[in-house]
């Protein structure tokens, strides 16, 4: 195989791996932020539930305080029953006492609702407390794993970058220029294997003589369709097996058929 051809194939493998590692290195911080945000949301939800529970308890105490005030009024009104002078005053006082007792029942219903709500919130708080440390440990372990992966990727990429420099030095200037130009225009893929007479990158059939030359791997050739540098891993042709050169256009068409 032509030295430049072998080198450019190796360079392509290195560049593809560098691109893969770079993409992974760039996405890992985002994955770590997602984990951290998830834990923050978990903690915030836990704190919100605790605040709701505290607010519920405060509202219940205020409602219980209202009941005490009303009970004080009722006691006062009952004491005044013995001081009224007429039946109408007596009935009015009883009606007022009845109204205050009705207010107490309404407040007691609110307290009952708050108690039911508090039980539900307390259950969620208890469950969250039970799993909180486990969630923290899970996020910490996953973050550590992702950071370790990133460090390993950076180390591998640094090694490949050093290897790339050596490969670039070994390439002839014209082949390197072709490789870099095609790589920029073809999404990082500048080298393509030829199989059964087709360029595997663009799936275009090669002219017989070009295919014949590529199978020998003795020179650096590019695809006439996609401009990628081509190589072949098929067994090289023996002299008597080589596809004849096509001199006439009609002959070329018949060979293609």
C-alpha cells in the first residue's frame, strides 16, 4: 500500500475518534447540570412541602384561637342571660349564642380539613426524608462517574492529538491539503473504502480503470463524485486479472453494463 494512503487512513480513524470524544466531552457537563438541577428540584420540592406543613399548622392554631375567642363570647352571653329583663331580650341572646356556636362548627370543619391536608403533606415529607440521602448519594455517584469519564476522554483525546501531529508530519503536502479540504466539506469524512466497484461514501460506481487502480492501493486517488480519498481492502488484482483499460466510449459503456 502507498505510504500516504496508509497514513491518511490512519489519520481519518484518529480524526473520527477525536470528533467523537470531543462531542462526548462537550455533552458531559450538560448531563452533570441536569443531575444537579434534578437534585435541586427534589430539595426545593421537599422544602416547599415542609413550608406548606408549617403554614398548615399555623392556620390551625389561628383557627383554634378563633374558637377560643368565640367560646369566650358564648360564655359571656350565657352569663348575661340571667340579666335580661324581657323574653325578647332572652330570645335574642339565645339566637346570638346559637349563631356563635354555628361559627364554631364551621371553624371546626376547616380545622378538620387542615388536619387531613396536614396528614397528606406529612406523609410526603416523611417519604422524601427517607429517600433524600439515597437521592443525594445517587446524584453524587453519577456525577463522579461522568467526571471520571470526561477526564478519561480528555486524556485519550490529548493522546490522539499528539498522534495526529505525527501522522500529519508523515503525509506529503498535497495529500494533506486534499484530505483537509475534503474533510471540511464532507462532515469530517475525507476517506472512503471502495467495495465491489462502488465508493461506500457516496454509493457511486467507479469507472473500471479507476477501480482497477484503486484495488492496487499503489497511488492516492479521489472519488470523481464526492472527492473523498479512496482505498480498497479487497485482495489486489493479479496482472492477468486486471480490468482492461477502456479506450473507446462504447467499450466503456459495455463494461459498465
